[in-house]
C-alpha cells in the first residue's frame, strides 16, 4: 500500500501512549472502544457524532467535530475515529483548499496515525504473542488493519537491526 511510504515521527507513539495513560489504560486488555472514543473526544474537546455519510472530521466555528458512519461495523468506526483524530491532531481537520498532492500526504499521515492509535505500540510491547487474531480481538480492528499493523510493528524492529 502506498501509505506505507509515510513514516510518522517517533513522537506519534509517545503521543498515543500519553493519550492512553490519560485514559488510565495501561494494559492490553480488551478495549471498550465505544467508551474510549467518548473519553478521548471529551479529552480533546471534540464533539463526536454518528451519521449515515462517510466518516469525516471538521472544524465548525472553532469547534472540532468527528462524524462517524454509523452504518459501518464497530471495528470500522473505531479505525475511522483513529483516522479522523489523526487529521485533527495533525492538521486540524481541515483539508479544504489544499493542493491534491499535499492532501494525499495528509491522508497518508492520518492512516499512519490510525494504525498507531487503534493498536498502540506500548501495549503491543507488553504482549507475548502478536498475531492477527489477537489484535482483532483485543483492539477491535479489522483483519487487514491488523495485518498492516503487524507489518509496521515488525518493520520497526527490522530497521533497528
Ligand atoms: Zn482522511
């Protein structure tokens, strides 16, 4: 996938960790993602909405909003939340008027952020076994998302060799 070419700075992992610590989540037990989305939204003063259009983030009148497509699976909503949060934290949820190439770059960054946010490295580091089924169960993500995340996690260590 092309967005594997975008490498988030290492501080993204620290940012994600600090968010989870703020939510009092320090162990890779099964996440209540719906509850976590509410808590994270409150923490960042983001208004979370559910509707029947494709998920998006925006800034209306100085307030950040995340809109999630309620017709999707809980897994997809969770992944979309991570993606839209990445837009807000990375570039304030605004893509209007941005040249296509830069928008593409922002999309890559948001996708990378979602991978980190939905399946945090500091929780993976505590796990004895990391495989697709475990990730899907614990972190409530879809199969392809889990596979991408495992690949990304392995690459991180290969780069250190
Ligand atoms: Zn996006």
